């Protein structure tokens, strides 16, 4: 069995394995097993691992006696450190409609992070690490076999502007070619690209109408609540939207995740999140205008392309010549690094966002 085939994430998967007569060597992740005590008492469980599973005391004693490891659920946390799947927008924003953003699991997890980070509690730091590893595992499972394209850009890009609309059209265009769009999962350019992917299966006018609705709450400041409610109004109007991935972090907890990514891989550790996001973009990355965070992402992506530490270099498309040559001149440095190396054939600078999909296609190996 592969490592993922050994994992049990749901009661149905548990029952299917139990029917085969053995849990030897399996990893059972965040499954409520309180009503499956008889099955556990009558099934070999040596070398199994139970991560955050609710167990009756008799069942817990038995599986420990078999030699299984049991990591019990941790009470009073706003998140599950052993979770087996990525977050959905509805899960992170649960309660925003009735009680406001401060009541949501997303805000409460950020608040817990701020408090425990200040305390320096080693148990809390361990829980954050366990959580982030579980998120990475779930992200690998989701993206297995997918061709992933990253869209990076600043959080300051407001709804209602031409730049936001352009980023949304970009996300839609990429998704319609069969690529999985992945972003940093936050507001601004990131939200726009996820919105575009969400509207990809819909008629073209759905995106234009969605942009008009969202413009009523152009920014997550001063009210994350109103900003999020506008997004959920769009999702309610068009519930059959397409999927994409958002990979945000509670490290920048003042920036909420956007609700248009169907799957949200939210991390506590920003370094793990940044590296993991870029490493999974095997179809390339498009960099829209941004500030320090986007510059960091350009060169985080450049390093493995330069050394070919992840295999051959992947495409990098920078959008907006003036921004990347004058305001923040990352392009000249990128060109200098790429000179006389294979990655030179995988980088491009384009003036407009509408040129980015064709540039990405042109740079892709085997085009």
C-alpha cells in the first residue's frame, strides 16, 4: 500500500477496511469511532495510529494493548490539528452571516495563534506543526495528478477596479484550459484569480455580474464581515462554481482568506505555506503587480528554477512592465540570474494581464 492508501479519513472508509478484517498499519485520521467500539474490540490494530479519533475508553485501552498509538483529540481548540481534509470557505467563515467575522473559526484560530505565540508554549507550537503537516498531506492528496498554475499578486488590489477584473478574467481563462488555479488565498489579486476560476464553468456574464456585486464591499477594511458577506452572496447566487485552491496563512491573520477558493489550505507557518504553494505550481506561476510579498515569491520560485532542484525549470510570467522594471525592478535581476541557464527559456515579462495565458503556454515545456 502507498502511504495514502493506508489512511482512513471517514467512517465509510473505516467500515470498508474493517470488513477486510484488519487495521494493521493503518492511520485513522479524525474519525469519530465512539459507535464502533465492537469493531475495534474484534479487529487486530497492531501498528495502527489513531490521530484525533474519538474513542470509548474500552476501545482506546484495547487498541493501545494491541500496540497501536493513540493521539487523542485536543479539547478547547478552534481547529483540529489532525484534520484529514482541507478547509472549505463555509467551514472557515461559519457564523459570519449571523454573528460577524469575529465569531468564525478563522478568526478564533488566528486569535489562538496570537495568544499562544506570545506565550511560547511548546505544546501549542507542536499543535501548530502537526496541523500544518496534516494540511500538507491533504493538499498532496487533492492535487495528485493535477496541473497547477499559480497566480501571485498583492492583497491591496480592490474589488471594483480594472486590475481586479483583469485578474479575475485571468483566473477564468486559466481554469478553462484545464489548469488548477492556486493562489496565496487572500484578498486582492488572489481573490480575483480564485473568483475567475469559480466562474469558469458559468456563462461569461456571470463574472461581470459578480464583479458588480462585489464592488459594493471593495476591501476587507474596515469590515471583514461585510467583505465576506458580499462574497457569499455571489456564491449563493451561483452555487455551481468551479474549484480552485487558496493557500493562506494565519501568520498574516489580519488578511482573511477569500471565499472563492473551493479548497483552502491554511497554515500557521508562513515559510511552510510559501514554499509549499510554489513547489506545487508545476505548470508555472504568473506574478501580478504586488509589493514585498510578491517580490519574495518571485525569488522563492527563482531559486529552485535556477538550481533545478525540483527538476526542470517551470514557467514564470511577470505582468506589467513598468511595475517590474521601474517601481520594483525584479525583472532585470531575474534576467541576470537566468542568463546562460535553462530557466532563461522559461521566463517572460508582458505588459498586460490578457497576454499572460499565451505567454504561459509559450513557455511551457513540450508546447
